[in-house]
C-alpha cells in the first residue's frame, strides 16, 4: 500500500488549481474570495449545499504560479472569518 503522506505532489507550474470553498452565505463567500484574491483572475461557481441549506460550497479555480503560491492561497482562504472550510 502507498503511504500518501510520504509522496510529494509533482506539478508543472504555472497550472490551474481548484479549491472547494465552504461557508454559510453566498454573498459573504463571494466577497471573501474577492478580497483574498484582489486583482487575480479566477472563476467561482456554486457547487453544492448541505442537506438543510446551512452551508454552501463553491468551486474556485485559478492559476497558481508555484507551490508556495498554492499553499499561501489555501492558508489565506482558510483564515478568512467568512469561510468555514477550504478543501
């Protein structure tokens, strides 16, 4: 069996990367992504909602330039107070 924790992700940068962004309000999620990404070009599409409609998920796709860029964007999105989770 392969231990994925020991494997390094090999990507050819720049490349398109997709994040799943989860929160409670469509308006707040859109605002949070716009604030976070500032002038960067991205695509944000509604993806799913929880069974009771409490949480909404969005597919965020954008060009990442290197490994640090990809990880930094993840961290910044995760820390935003209007975003509940990023996958």
